[in-house]
C-alpha cells in the first residue's frame, strides 16, 4: 500500500519549474494561487525553506511506518482527536503569521521604493522637458539671429552703394552749381565795368549811346544791342543765360520806351559796319576772357572737375554777338539815365542769381552732408547690430548645445534609474508572489494534515482589509503616517490576526520648489519711433523650479508699439472764431485760422500757413460806401478813415515814373493822407519817399556789401518825409513840395525801413503799410525777404501803377487775401481820381466816419 505522506513528500521533487517562473511574472491574488495549489506544489514551495515543518512531517511519517498497519494510523488519529494536540496546527499557524508579516514588510518596502523612484524619475523628466524647452528657445534665438545677420549682410552693401551714388550725385550737382556760379560771378564783374562806363554827364560817350534793334536775330522781338564802342563789347562778354536774359529784357524795354517817344530810323550802312566791328570786338574779348579763366583755373580745369564729378559742361548761352547786324536793323535813341537805371537792375538781378546760387549751393552741401551722415550712421548702426547679432548667435548656439547636452545626460540618467527600478520592482514582485505562494502552500499542507489525521474541525484564518493610509505628518522631506486595517474574518483555530496598525515613513521626496519671479522691470524704449516697433520688459528669476515645482511663467514680454506711420501729416487745432470784418463797406472779409497741434513726421506734410486748410476768409459788409462820403471843397466825394491804425505810406520816386507819373502819384498820396482822421485813438501816419542808389558802390553800401555805413537819403534814396504823427493835414501839405528823386528802385530797403518804423507804433493799433510803385525792384530776392519779415508785423497793401508793374511779383509780396491787398491802377492819369484814394481808404480802414 502506498504511503500518502511519502508520496506527498517526494512529489515536491517532481514539481514543474515553469510554474514558479509563471508566478513571478506578476503579483497574483490569493484566490489565483489557491486555485492552482496542489499538495505536490505546496510541498515543493515549502520544501527546504521550512526545516521545522519538514521534521514534523518526517516524525509523523516515521510513526506511520513503525505501526505497519492501518490500525496504527487509526489509533494515531483517535489519539490526536482525543489529545487535541495543537502542535502541528500551531506550528503551521505561526508560520502563516510569519509569512504574512514578511509579506507586509515587503509590500511596505517596495511601495516606498516605488514612490521614491517615481518621484526621482518625474524630476528627471521635468528636467529633460526644461532642457528641451531651453534648447528649443535657444534654437529659436539662433534662427532669429541668423535671419537678422542675413538681412544686415544684404542691407549693408545696398546702403553702401546708395551712399556712393549719393556722393556722386552731390558732386555732380555741386560742380554744376559752381560752374554756373563762376559764370554769374564773372558776369557781375562785367556789369560793374558797364556801370562804371555808363557816365551820364553832358558830352560823355555814354550819353551819346544808341540802341540797335535787329528783328531777324534771337527770339521773337529780335535782339537789342548798344551802338557804343565800349559798352557793347563789354556786354558781349557776358556768359550766363541769366545775365543775357536780364540785359535783353531791359534793353528791349528801354528801346520800346525810346521809339515810343521818337520813331526809330533804319541803320545806315556806316552804322552796320560800325556795329559789325563792335560784334567782332566782342567776340575777340570774350575769347580772351575764356583763355584767362582757363589759365586761372589751371590747377583743376573745368574738364578735370567735370571728369571727377562725371557731369556735363553747361553750354554757354546763345550770345547776342552771334547776330550779324544788317540794314534791316533799326536805331533808337537811348536815354542815358534810364539806361543806367536799367543796368543797375541788371546788376541787381545778377547779384540775386549769384546769392541764390550761393544759397542753393550751401543748402545742397548741407543736405548732402546730412544725407551722407545719415547713410554713414545707417552703416554704423547696421555694423553694430551685426556685431550684436553675431554675439547673440554665439550665445544662443552655446545655450542650445549646453541644453541639448544636459538633456542627453538627464535622459541617460533616467534610463539608468528606470532600469534599476524595473529590476527592483521585478524582485519585489517575485518576492511578494513567493510569500503569497508560501502562505497558500502552508494553508494547503495544514488542510491535508488535518485530513490525514482524520480531523474534521473547521479552521478559519484571520482575514483583514487592505491597509488604509493615514495622513502624512509632512508633505515632503520625510514624515510618518499610521496605516490601519480592520478584521474582516476573525480566526477559528487558524492563523491569528496580524497587526492592525503600522507606522511607516512617507513623503520622503524633496520638497518641490516653485519658480519665483521678481516684479516686471520697466518697458524698454520702442525699437522704432514710428512704423511699428517692439518694446520689451523682463523679470529675473529669484528661485528656479526644482523637485517637481511649478515652472516659471514667461520671463520676458514683448508688445507692439508706435504703430502709426512714420510718414504722418500734422494735426491741426480747431478753427479760431471769425475775426472782425476788414472793411466797413464794398465787401470786406473775415478771417479765421488754425495752427498745427502736432507736427508732421517723416515725409508727412503740413499745410502752408496761408493755405485754405489753415486760413479761411468769408465775405462781409458788402454794402456801398456812399453813406460815408464827405464832400470836399472841389466837389469830390472822399471817405474818411477813423480807425485806430498806424499807417505807413511808401511812395515810389524812381525814374521809371516819368515827370507826369510823379506828379500824379503825389496827388494820389495827398488825397489819401487828407482822408485820414488823425488822433491818438484814430490814425497815425508815416510817409516815406523811396527810390534807390545811383552807383554800384552805393548799392553795395545799402545792401550790406560795403564796409561804410550808408547815408539813407544820399546813398540809398530812402527819405522819411514824416515819422508817425497824428497831424495828417501837415503831412498832406508836405507831399506837394517833394522833389522827384528819379533814381532806381530799392524796394527791399524801403520795406525794411517801414518795419523799423513800426517799432514806434502803438501796441493796440492795427499796422498797415501801403506801397505805391510802378516798376521792378532792384532785387527780387531781397524784396521778397523784406516783405516776408514785414508781413509778420503788418498788413501790406500794394498799389501797382501802370502796365509795366511786376504783377506776378507783387502778388507774392501782398498780404492775404490778395484781392484786398492789391489795388492795380492801370495808368498814372487815373491817380488823381478820388476813386482810388477811396479804394485805398476802404481797404485800409475798417472804420469809416
């Protein structure tokens, strides 16, 4: 008969090794293990690991072998039933308790290891993510720096090429201006000689000069030359088109005036011969003059200058001497004084052109220098930015490499920790499965022993719930917590209950450190003043995140700024209220204005001060002035000015008026001043008689070109008949006795003197200047400048007389609105009519009495 205990003992030796391997693959529940637990497997599990159990089994087996019979076994069973000896059960129950305690310890140990390992790997993964983020940010900075570098490397050659082109253009323009300036300066010297030769004393050669008009030469109207052995060859030496234009304009005007008085005569053959000789002499003198100029500029010839600047020589103007006089030319008498005045006008016009060219050249040089400096600054800025971007590129590249290397090292660390974790957790899994299997095997053996011994007592082991974790005493850096479990099934002769409470460490990981940032610093200046820029601000890290702490928010911020266009027009204030009406009758105007509130930017524009956008007028007082008429002794109807006005009257006494024109001009001024009601609260008047200098020397003195202080009347032809006074009747009487200066027309100085006179005016009175003139001012440029200065202090009313008055120029000189400040009288014969005095009064006086 087989021995069950012997079979049970040796069956363990034949257990399948695969079963144990399978059990170590995962944690198995007690139910799973017991479902597959046989006696043989149970004996295999405990064999060699429980020597006390092996001794007990051997003892019971030996007792069974000695009896030799089944009856012995029966007696053993009965004996055990009767003796109720708990040795075997107690031993097995104790072993179960030990196994359960080991299992609890193993679970606690592995759980602690799992938690700490997970925390460590989480921190490593966070570090990897941080390094990856840093590498990505650094890579973005690398790409940004590379883009900026590429842009600047493309931009710098463009700016450099633009700078070179700009230098060439400036050199070309400057060379062209200098060439013309040299010609004009030379022509000015010629005109000085012409004026020196134009002496108008009785019996002088100049007084016998005649004008020759050749209609077959030049443009429409032909050319006019002088029949004079010295003057015409000098005029032939003029080279600039400006000088020739002035000379022809004034000679033609003088010729027309001459033939209007005396009919022209045909040029005789002898006259033709003489004029041809003068033309040839002019050719010869001009050629010699060019040779002298070349020798003077030998160090750098014009050709060399033009070769350097790569400009074209300015072609010389077509000369009057290219005209060959013939019998078709006509001869007119020349008035020496008139001719001299006209040559003074030519001289002043050339001087204006010379001043204009000098000013333009200075402006060109200033603008070219400013533009050059701008381009140089652009290149310097681009170079500096290129250096900065190269530094940023190097820094960003270093940051990228370091971040990538650190991330790689952290990845290797994570791999190492994870490998150890997997190995340790497999050991934990195997150990826990072994302990569970051991517990199940002990229960199986205990049950089989009871069956072999014939015991039928019901055995129940203690069953407890899963551990419930209590609160940890610290959130990090190690605390303690109490774990507890409750009894689910109380023991009956089985394994006693294990401990129901247990103290263990918890939260052993380092405390997480959240990122802590400083306050934002102020915004940087916008990268562009207009056209859209970027401004930034940053904040420093006070504490870097670690051990799973919250990461840092953005450390830098950028926002768009100055989006408005660089080319911004100015912004204007609201309109002012409408001003008082400028006239009491015959349609005046009211003015309103508005100035700039914000200036223009870049290439933006701002309307001119006198444009409709900034100055507007509306009609007022359109009724007739007839109700204001005063009947004079000679039965004329005159208006009477009762406004509080400081009125300055400038009377032109130039030679172009003629004797009759001078007489008519005095009548107009007499009527005008007689119509002013003088008084401290009414009109104050000042009267100036102006003409101009008779020589170039005096002209230089009067215009600031000479060293000596000029005498206002003797040198400049400026005479103050009366300074500001309220005795208008006395001033009107003085007009009748004024002598005619019959000189040139230095209008610019007359306006400047009027401006000085206004400094003695009343602060609460309106300031008005009335200019009565017939001809061209000597210098347009100086006159325009003087008028602009005067218009800042006073309103200028211009009264041009005659058909030769320069209306285009006067339109520029007059105050706004032009139609109220320009009173054009067609002929001198009309000046004595009360209508024109009334017209001036109505324009100048908003209050009539």
